[in-house]
C-alpha cells in the first residue's frame, strides 16, 4: 500500500507542475518550435500519467508491478524538479497565474490594473534557452514512454524499459563524473600554476625591493661624497694617519699613561681642556696623532666622537676659520653619516649658489655634536712657541 501511495504522490506532483506550465504556454504570444514541442509533450505526458495513476489506484498491494513502478521514483522526481525550475522562469504564483506585486500606497483598483499589466507583460515573450527546453523534452519523452509501457501492465516489458532508461542515466552520470574528474585535475594544475606564479611574483617583488634598496644606498653614498667634497679639501684624517705611521715603538706611551691624561680621558680632571706646549720639531704632531689613535681605539660605553685639526704655517692661507669648521663638519659626516641639518645646508647653498656663513656652520656643527655623549677634539699648531690642545 505504501508503494502505491508513493507512486501516486509522485505522479500527482508531476501532473500538477506539467499542467501549470502547459496552461501558461498557451498564453505565450510568440509561436516557436520549442514552445509547441514542449506543449505537445506535456499534454501527452499528463494524459499517460493520469492513466498510470488509475492503474496504480486499482492495483493490489502485493502486485509485483507496483514494486517495478517504484523504481521510477527517481526519474519522476528529477523531471518534476526540472519542470519546477522552468516554472520559476514563468514567475508563476501557486495558483498558476503570474504574481501581482502590490506596491505601497497603491489602492486596490490601481493594483488590479497593475496586476493585469504585469500579467500581460509576463506573457508577451518566450524567454527560455533552447538547451534547457531540449533537455526537458528528452526527459519528458523518456518518462512518457515508460508510462505507455506501464499502462500495458506488462511487468517484464516495464522492467526492461526502466533498465534502458536508467542505463542512459547511468551513462550520463559516468560522463558527468569523468568530466568532473577532468575538471578537478585541471583545477589542480591551475592551483599549482597559481602557486608557482605567486612564488615568482613574490621573488620578483623581493628582487625589485632589493634593487630599490641598492639604488637608495647608491644615491645616499653619492650624496655623502658630494657633501664631503663640497665642505672642504682639508683632510686632517689623512694627516693624522701619515704622522701616526712615523711612530717608532712605544713612542708617546709615557703621555698616555700619565695621571693627568687619564683623568682628562675619564672626565675626572678639573678642566675639560688639556694644553701641551712645545717648540717646533719636538714631536707635538706625532704625539697628537698617537693620542687621537688611542682615543679612537677605546671601547666607549656611550657614543663618542673624536675630531682633529692640524694647523701648519705652510698652509695658513687654506686653514681659515670657515675652512676649519668645515673640516670638523666633514669628519663628523665621515664618522656618522649625513644628518638633516647638514643635508639641508648643502642643498640650500647649492640652490642659492652661496657659501654657508660662520653662524650657519657653527649652528649645524653644534646640532651634530648634540647626538654624542662626548666629543674629543684635538688641535695642533706648528707655529713658533706652538702648542696643541685637547678638549
């Protein structure tokens, strides 16, 4: 009994949706081959479905014909679902008529008029894709052929027909499965290629970034050299290195080990300045170069800068006060790199075609020295009764 009820219910659902679509197709104005074919197939299907329902209603509960018909549940359900999808395209209401949308603020008379216009609009055009109609026609034809065999009440013939229909469905399912597998395989290749491309893009980005960093470093180095060259030709670092190369053995160690010098280095001396007098030729320049080397070799706990000036009476014309200040700035840049104040001063003077004033040089040097905890400056003079001082 349950089998008969299940078959009857499936058939009733299929009849309802088929009949609804059939009635709608009659109102479509544009005549088309697909529309006419679909109408004819649905009409024939409904007739044979009703015949089968009558046979089902009168069949005995233990009739093997019912068990065979039960196998039609899936094909019938598939066709019902397909026709329901077509029905959605019509935008039909449950009673089989196009839906009427009542907008807020519209009275009933206007609503009925709007509904008629909407209904007529829905029935003016044939808007289905040819492929979807052809698919529906094929499935309708299969189910209809089964219904024709079923009405004959030939259990064996019906079973054979069902097997043939299901074989067609299985073949299509196998084809779909193969296609799905191929799609998955292609998708896998695509994903692999996407990953490889992503890695290549990341590698390219890294390369571009590294190139940008190198270019920035090159530009910064070029600017550094330009500023150093622009400041002054005086090179006291070179003088200090040359004089230090003339040192013999542990010359000058006595001075480095003296209590007065050590107190000056550690900051415990009463004065921050240390003056040393001496006649020309006694070795003040070499001793100064030794002291500078010693100060530079110390492992300072805090940021410390060592600057030097070697005044020579033979170069007095070049060793003017502005040039000496520029030399100190040059050593500051060589040891610590460019700062914003120095760069701004350089760019402004280059733009204006001028040379920085003493006040500007003093201000920039003062700002640069503020970034150090301590600064040692050593100056040497080779004039008569000359001296060298450190502070």
